[in-house]
């Protein structure tokens, strides 16, 4: 006997009566869903927040004209297997739920531009996501257990924004290093110990967040990232700043706060209070002063990604 039928049949319902009840429930669900559909900027959006929808009914397929889902804090346990049939989807935002996996059918969404799955319980990412050829923004922050990405994701030729913060990455995945259009990357609050020499491949990157990791040194190749304008490295284990970083003329914001750097550098006092605050916030002058002091002392640490233990802790 179908296990789904056992309970109603045990309560005296016939199969026919139970099917009628199910049809009625589906219609009620569809009516509720239709009430949640809005139009914004000419886009058809399903918007639900802070309601209980652990699963999405198959009747949702009757709303296949939807272009955007915004389903937040609804206790959603899984992305429906039929997700691939929503061919008009441009934005899929299912953040702050309890989703544990991404179905392979996600790869059928060839028009999808934004996939936001932050604050869920996802552990792995399917290679089929690489078929989402229009994807520009991918957010997987605060899933806590993701530690790698399939190499095929480097085929996301339009991806410019990637958030992998608060997971379990110990290195920047090769797939990320080879994403040709990537401009913004957040890998803060992971377990990165070092950055690969090949980080320079990310030539279009302008913003890189690496705060709260375990990075001990920076490869000199980071200086070849000519478009990098924001670099956040606070709360790591850095002992030095590569001299060649002074060649990074596009840098506008850097943060080396809360690192055990070897040299103690004191910036000259400023007469302008606003300038003093800006100097502390941006850290650019600190970086350049540190490099000058380091060159003078002649004690630059050699960072090698093949020998992460080569750092001399005593300088």
C-alpha cells in the first residue's frame, strides 16, 4: 500500500475520497501561492517570508511564468525537483531556510542570473550548476559545511559576484581562480591557510574579502592583480606584507588589522582629524610605511605556497 495513503485510509477514507482531499488541498495551496505573486519593475515575483512552507507543492508548476522567487525564513527543507521547469526564472533567492542540497535540475535554468542560497545547510554543489550559462551572482554564504566547488563552475563565463564566506574552505578552489569574469569575491570566515601563486589569474577581480581566516603569508603574485581596489585581510595570521604590493596602484582600501605582523609601524601624526580616521580605516599609508620599513630592515619573509611552514616566526 502507498504509505502516503495509509493514514487517511486508516481513518476511514477511501482511496477516491483521499484523492479528492489531496486535489482540494492542492487547490488551496495554489490559491495561497497566487496571493503571494506580485509584479515589480515588470517582473513576476513570488514573495513569501516568515511563513511555514517546508515543501513547495507541485501545483506551483501552474505559475511557471514566475521570473523571481523570494522565499525567506519559511523553513524550506528542499528545492523542488521540478525547479528546472521554471524556464523563465531570473532570480532564485531561497536564503535563510534549511535546504541541505541543490538538485541537479538547477542546471536547466539557463536564464537564471542570480542564485542566492546563503544561510542554509548545503554541503556540496552539483556540477550541473555550471550549465546556468547566464548566472552573474552566486551566494552560498553561511552554509558552514561547503569545502569545495566542482571544477566545471569555471564555465560560468558571466559570473561576476561570488560569496562563499563562513564555510569550510581551506584554499581558494581552482574553479574560482579560473572564473574569467569574476569581479567580487568573499571568502571571509573560512579556514584558508595560504593563497595560491595562481591567484593572479583573477585579473578582473576588484574586491577580495579574506577576513577571519588563518592566512600566514601572501604570494608576491598578488601584486599582479592590477584591478584589485579592495583587499580585506583583517584577523588572519600574516607576519609580513610583500614589498611588491606597493606596485598595486589601483588599491583604494586595504585592511591588515589584527595580524601578528613582524614589524611595529607607527604612522606620523596628522593635523587633520578626518584624515587620521581615514588613514586608520583604509590602511593604505600603513601598508606603504610597513613596506618601506621592511625594505630598510631587509627581513622580508619568503612566502611559498609549496612550503607553508617556511615562515620564521622569530623573524
